[in-house]
């Protein structure tokens, strides 16, 4: 299965007309239970990538913290291949799939490869999976990969309707599954055939830092739509402080990481939010994130995603809403170090993680430089900006991970062509 989800700008802007906000209220949870920690056997397919400008969770693909991502089923409707409204209303609550109207966006899953199908496994309507064949074990069984929930599968086929725990996997991740300490390399395409997998939700692996906040395309004072990402354990909701009280933000459709706010006062471009995780608990002890609509947005934000920096405070907001952007005293700059590690490799390529560590004093920004020795080339890099000059790569912090406390760490990753080898990385702070 190959699928690309396309989301138009008009759909993203929703009903933001003349400053009037209209968003469907999400129904109560009526969805298959989370898979057990040991995993649940399910069918798996693949798709090429997130649509434009956003995936189903409300983030552009280039803003994800990993290139390894999955889509979950919108519907739990065995034998019913009709299309239903999204978000699924209360009147159809029994048809809500594991996507849970977007509430499982931003969570991580651990996926383990299972049996190969020897028959026809095309997801045809009203047909069994792997008909005229059987599922058999082979050398790829047991390979694992951690992946991020970033999209939804609402197609009218057997996979997306008949199997409540079906996963749609990013195609470029299929050969990155790891077994015995190495990437499998050649499972796709000849050894794939929409295999069985087992999977379960997990906390974000190796999580450091804090959330990211960015405004969506078309965001403005009267339609302040944001995406929240880089989450430790998913996102159940966002609350904004306005008019002296905390209020629940409405999700933008069923894009589970996108929410529509109000300013701290009517018509203000200053915002304060706090975030609830998948267990409906306030993250970081109720930490308050304060930020402003960027000047670069002008009358509305022109880019699919405009990241913002923020300040943080206690869970008790000020009694008087601020009229100017919150300010903090920047810490004194300090040094930093960086270390690179290859986390997986395959024929013709590899994936690496670079960890940046502040020295004995806080830093406000960092830059990491390294030189490839054997013609390697960056394919994709996330959680940092970068430039390339010849064989030398310069990566620099993005808005959400530049400020580090003394001895604190953050990381970014990349995939590259070529064979992995030792890489000496140098770090400079700003």
C-alpha cells in the first residue's frame, strides 16, 4: 500500500472567518484500548510521506523530530467502507479508531516485525488478509524500530477499516528496522508484502529538552492556531490563559497536535498555554509557556510552520495579563561539547544522532561542525538547521533547543548516504 495524504490550506484555516472561531467539540473516547506493553499482532502497510502542508497531526514532515513515523486508523468499522465526518461525532462514537480523533498524535510506538505473507495481501474490501497463502516466520522476525505517530489512515480498504490495530509505516523506514544491532537493510520491497507486526505505545525514547511551539499557516491574532510537538508522552489537550482564567483550547479538526487559542486579553498577540499529556496530566508540573505571534507573520503567518521561542513560568499565572512580551535575563554564555553516534545502518546509508552538552554555564545557542571523510552526504536532518560546504556540515540549534542550562543536553539526528565511519564533531556556543 502506498498512500500520500494531502491537506489543503483551506482545510487548515478551517472556519476562521472575520475572527469567528468554529471547531467541532471532540466526542468522548470510544476507541480500541491501547495495545498491551507486549504488543498486539496487526497488519502493516506503508505510505510515501505526510501530505502537504501537514500530516494528520498538524505538523509538516520536516518539523517532525524523527524521519520514522506511522499513521493510525481513523475508523474502527469492520466491513463498513463508507466515509464518515472527521472528527467523528458522538452519534458515531462506536466507529472511533485507535487514532482517537487525534488524541494519540505525538505518541511514540515500538514496532516489531512479525510474519511474512505468502499469499495475496492487498487489503481488498470484504476479503481476508493474506488469502491463498499464510503468514510465515522468516529472518526479519523480531526486528524493531521506534516510530512517531504523525498521520492518520482513513482510507476505505480492509487494512484501515477491518483491523483496529493496523499500522501504516513510513516507507523509507522499512529497511531501518534493527535486528542483532544492525539495520535489516533489504526487507523492502522483496520481503515485505504487508507483513504482520506487533506494537505498543512507549514514552518518547531518550527524551530531553522541552516542547516545541509553532504557528500554523494563516495564523493571526484572531485565528491563533498553533502546533505543539516534541512531546514526552503524547498530548491530550492544550489550555490557554485568557481574561483571567484558564480555558480549554479546541483542537483544529482532528489534527491532534494543533489547537486554536485566544490571547491573554481580547485581540492580544501575547499567549500563555499549558499542556496535558496522554494521561490528561499537566506536563512539567503545570509549566506555563509564554510567547507572542512573531513579527514575521505580519497580518498572518505565511509559512506552513513558524516556530516561536518562549519563556516558562510557574503554574500560577499573573493576576494581570501582560501587555508586552515576557522577558527574561539571558544566562551568560558557556562552552559546549558534542558527540556523534551511529544508531543504525543499511546498504548505502546510515542514521546518526549528535548529542550537544552545555559546559559549566548555561548557553543561549550552539553550532556543531564536522567533516565527512569518505564522500558521505546528508539525506535528511532534524531538530537542527544545517548547511553544507563541500564535505563540511554545520548544524545549528533551532528555536526550541538552543538554550541549555549548565551541563544540560539536547540532540539532533540525520540520515546520510555512504558508509558510516568515525566523525569528529566540534561544538561552539553563542
